DNA sequence: AGCTAAATATCGAAA
DNA sequence: TTTCGATGTTTAGCT
């Protein structure tokens, strides 16, 4: 990992073209040759960057560039596409390199897959007497998160989201349209289950006869823990 | 901008919980208090981070932590949510601060609006004899990207995307339904135009009688350049 | 302010 | 390998 702090201007060309005017910035060069250009604000996203696979070449400025105060030019060329990042360095305040080694990587917990697993285990959250048919029930346009049966024996298709948006309702609507063509399943009711359901999504769902269920992740995880202790 | 290179472990809790085992990493502390944890690989995305608004507090390790080799603990707390990032520092190799100032920001060029402009200029890409009626043709549920007429005089509504997804087909379907109610326009054919069309989107479009057209951005831009030179 | 769509998205799993 | 959906998405545009 090489970190350079310098006054620089940056030009990118690839899917789009973009330009960064001269200013003081942090340049991060990773071991794989990728380059990140960071400012002292904004989010974790760099102002500009080049993703691997790519190669960094350093060159002296030509006469006109030198005249403009450029002391060095970095060209970062993607080795598979024609994406290119050109950094024109003016004053360089710092240039240090450190060996970091390979990172052991991130351990995550608590995503949508977990929600699906938990709801499958606690299927009666959909209503008393509900039973699980299967998770990832396959259809021609993709798998339905959960297929269940209600106490009355009707099929229930469940779409699970962390954040319930209009897109999710549209998705479930398509599944329902398809599933209801299957005489072995029809009629199929829809349930839109999410940790948080946006008002517009709720309105659309209700309008289409789709039931909304808000999932309490912590509570579900808690019950899961209790089960783990009991068995 | 403060940059620290150190052996550290990191814990995040918020929307999810995540843990980074002890390893050598780069910590970037921006002027707004946000923190980025970078390794020497991957993309521009940090291994872990805290977005502003947030506050960084540094503390001494407790006895147990000190016993484990921890020399300092950073707690980065989001000031609006209960998201929290905890960095346990072991050996610190480097700790430097630099004043960067406010960045003038990125200048972009060449996105979806450009695709629309190019297709309007090269409307015969839809088929011989096609003529442009207008871009951004207004309807009650929003403007259609392009309205054209085919050689046979039929109306053609075009939805343009950079990446053609199912959403875009749904959007075009809604437009077509509305436009076909207008006796002055009906019948209106649909064309789904994108740089890249996902298979599922293509299936859905075809099923609904919507034609798919893949746009070659570079070729269209090339022709545009030729035109620019001629006139 | 709130919502929707795009992104040089990135990332991971499944087919 | 390609495709597809999720993301602590982030970001920009619009109502």
C-alpha cells in the first residue's frame, strides 16, 4: 500500500469522462495496482478511482505540462477495458509505502438470507396454522422466497426484503400472476414481509390484495436463540 | 485528513454486525469525523467504515484489552442512528495528519441523457424509415424517452436504459397502456433500447410484444463524431 | 424533506 | 463463467 498526499488534477475516461480540478488530495495505490483518489469529505466512495485489473505507470511531464507546474504524471490503465485514469501531480507533500499483507476478510451477520431462514423456521408469524412448503420455490422468472400454506389450505407466496420498497411489491405481483396460472397451486395469496415497509409500497400492496407483514429481526433472532438452547 | 497505519481489529454494529480480525490496515479519518478501514486489495470500497455524521472518540484500553495487546480503542458513533464502529488498535506504525481543504468536486460527462440524445439523432437505428416525433414525450405518468413513427406510420414509444432490466420493461408497459388509449396515436408499438439487456427483461418484453434493441454506445458516439466533423 | 432512479456501482452466490 | 439479487449501498434528480 502506497499513500501519496499531493496537489493534483485527475482525468478519467471510460464509460464516461470525468475531470477533477487541481486540489490537495490523498492518493492510495493498492498492491494490485488499483488507485483511489480521496478528498477530505464525502462518503467512503473516492472522488475517482481505477479498479483492478490495472497497471500504474509513472512518467515525467512533457514541456507544456511542466510549464503548468506538473511534476509527474500517473497513467492507470485497466488491462481488460480501455478505462484510463490520468493523475497530474503538482506538489507532492508525502509519499510513503507500507506492506500490509493479505486481509483475513470481513465476517458478516444479519442479512436477508438470515431473515428468510428465520421466517421459514417461524412460519406461523404469517398467521396461526401456516405451514412451510419450501424456501426458494422455483418459477420461470426466478425463485419465490417462501411458499407456504395457510390454515385453510390456500397457497401463500412470500417475498422477503430488508427494506420493503415498491420494487419488491412489483416482484411479488409478477410471481403471483405466474403462480396463479398453476391449477395445482391457485389461488395463491401474497405476503410482503420486510423489516421496514415504505408507505407507498404498503399502499400498492394493499391495493393489489397483498398482505404486509413487518418482521422484527431482533425478536426473531431471539426466538431462534431460545430454540437453540432448548434443543 | 488523518491517516493511520496500524494492526487492528474492527467491530461494526448497526444494520448488521460485522467483525474484522486482527490485521495490518490503513485507517483514514476525514475532516467530518468519518472513518474508512482499507486493506491492500479489493475495490474502492473499504472493508468497513462509518459515514458522517459521526464522532470519533479515542480511549485507553481496559485491563483485559491491554492484556490482549490493545494500545488504544477508537469508537466511531453515528450521531443520528445507533450505528457504531469500534477499532481496537494494537501496534501503530504511522499516524499522520494533513490539511487538504475543500475539494472543488467532480465534473462528469456522458451518461443516459447522452444515449437518448444520440438515439434521437440516429433514430433509424430503430429500423429503416423511422422518424423522430419528439424526445421526452409527455404522458400523465411521466415522459416517454422517445416517441417515433415507423416507416408504416405507426407510433413507436421507446424506453432507453443503460442496463435493460425488468423495471424498464414494466415502465414501458405502463406508458404503452396509456398511449394506446389515445386514438390519435394508437396503435403504439414499444421498443426497449439499452446498452445491455438482461435475459429476464428480454423474455418479459418479448412476451408483451415489445421489441428489444441493443445500443452500441461507442458506435453511436463514433457516428456522432463523424456528423460533428461533417457539419 | 421525501421519494425514485442511476451508478465507472461492488459483492457474493447460484446456475 | 455468466447471471442475478442484495447492499450498512451512495448519489443525483425531482416532487
